[in-house]
């Protein structure tokens, strides 16, 4: 299935209605307490992110974050000493991100742009960055390859690109197929889109194998230097939405080394590190 006929406007409306992770805290949005709780929950549930992003590595460097959402990684980069340009498609996410950056006292380290990443250079001044970072974003746009082409305008031969897209051969996709899709594999692309996020019905969600994820970058001027798979969400949803962390029984009794091995084989996140060719 192709999502290429989906409008950017439809994607924007979906994410503007409920920005990703906006409910990670019950504290008032805009407060330091809210921002800190959102960050703590994000990295508790997805502890591989700091290792992938390498926040401290970019101290004194320029970082372009495509799809900054409500600003959790933005703040982590800025707090580590990077100068960050955060870009997002939706007004609501940027509103929250700005409030969080202000609450963290990092306004001098961050600037924001609202932009469609497929046409990034129409909105964001073309400058060279040490890192272009995009975590869980470009698989939600109708033409991900256009985003990669845009990224080429913002890098030098020594730049690093770090991108996370969803892994097609993952535990989550298997769960979606058999629990929600009742085994209807011919509907898999639509099933993944419908069930990939906290709110159902995402207009666009592509998923990639290790090979197709590499091709996405390598066919558009980059050389992939590292490919990692990680992250299986192991918590029971009814408790999780109440901010309680109770693992599903079969994960609860699984030895930790076995669970980590499972994540590295069948995790939901395909994390790609690349440099320009």
C-alpha cells in the first residue's frame, strides 16, 4: 500500500489534535514540573534514546531536529550544550515545545520553525549542521524520500544523520497483525498505520526492514554506518495510561537478557546512523 496520495494537511490535522507524548504528565503544560515529568517518562519507557542520540556528543555543535514534537530531545540536546533548530509540522506541538524550552531556561540555545519537512528549505534557512536528527517522524509523511533529499542541503561531508523509522519485522507489527488484524496480512500497511500510535487512525505510517531502511538513505546520497533495532513496549496499556508501570505477564517473567535480545532482533525502532557519501 502507498500513502503517497495522502495530503500533508491531513497529516498535520491528525498530529495537531494530539501531539505525541503530550499526556506524559498530568502537571499543567508550560510548567517545569510538566516538562521534567514528560522527559522522565519518555526515557524511562524508551531508554535506548539517549544512547542513540548521544546528546553530550553535540556540545558546542549545531543540531537540526526534524519533527521535534513537544521538544523532549530538543531540550536534551540544548541542555548538553548544542545549538538546536527544531522543526515541526504542527502548531500545537511547537507551542508546547516553546513553553518547555522557556521553562527549562534554554531559549538562547533553541529556535523553532513550523515546516513541512518534504519542503524543508522553503521554510528553514539552509545552513550546515553537525547533526541532523529525526526520531520517529519521516515514516509519517507521504513521501519520506523527499525529506532525505532535503536533508542533503543541510549537511557537510563531516555531518552525521540519525534517523529512527519503524521496523516492519517487529514484535509490534506481529501483534498488530494477529490481535487487531486477525491475520489479514494483505491489509498490513493499513493495519500498521491505524494502530501505530496512541490514537488510532494515523493517516500515514510506513515501516521498513533493515535493508529497505538502509536503501532509503543510501539511494539519496548517504552511507549508513550503523543499523540498530531496539524497543519493545512491555507495559500493560490499562495501567500505563494511569501512569502505572506493570509489565505484561509474559515480559514480566522473561529474563532480562532474553528480553534485551528480543528487542535487538524484533524491536519497533529501526535506528539508522549515516554520513553523506
